[in-house]
C-alpha cells in the first residue's frame, strides 16, 4: 500500500475517527464512492470551507441502525486525503489494509472532482500553516500538531501533483 508508513498510521489513520471512517466506507453499497458523497453522508459538508472547529454533529447511521460519530472534522479530512491519494496512485484501496483487525477485505475507489481537490488543497494548506488553530489541538500536544502539519503539507503536495 502506497500510503502505508508514509502517511497512514503517521498521525493520519490512527484515531477513533479513522476507524469510524473505515466503518463508514465499508458500509457503503457501492465500491466506487465520490468524495462529495462522503462529505454529504457524514455531515462534513456542513463545515463549508472551514475545518478549524468541528460544527454540528458529524457521523452516520450504519446499516445496523447504529449512529457512529466523528469527533474532529480535520481528522476525517486528513484520512480521506490519504485514502484518496492511495486511490489516485494505486487505482483503489483495500479497506482491510487500512484496518486489518476489524475490517474484511473490500476494495473501494474514492473519486474526486477538480472542485473536491481544490477544497482539499485549501483545507490541507490552512492546516499545514495553522495547526494550532484547529480544535484537535485540545487533545494533541503542540509538537505533535506541528509534526502532523508537516506531514499534511507533504500529503497535500503529493495529492495535488
């Protein structure tokens, strides 16, 4: 997997929000999922262009009728950006490779429009430049936030090249 160790499980892909995102992707009917559809179905579209503070309730009701929530919008966006990079480089991603303990093998592909990439560019650039302005810093030490911001800057460059 292309993103393994470089991005995934390196401040990205290793949170409760990451597990919930993978559960969301696993619960989808189609193996091809649009980025904007993910934003809509998880409530992330309510953030507009500002992901510094998580607004409203973010989450989804899974196929068993259980509501699963996300705590930090920026966590979900960075995870989505990494998964989108994997799909861009490899053509798809096996959810089992993202979370081998609780997820069955299922290959999906996230597709994004030029507008989706522009949104990601804006969010990742802002996070890279202003990590301490994000609500995530309430739980994460400043040094780790700075490190995550650097990683997100690299992810942004690679995703948009």
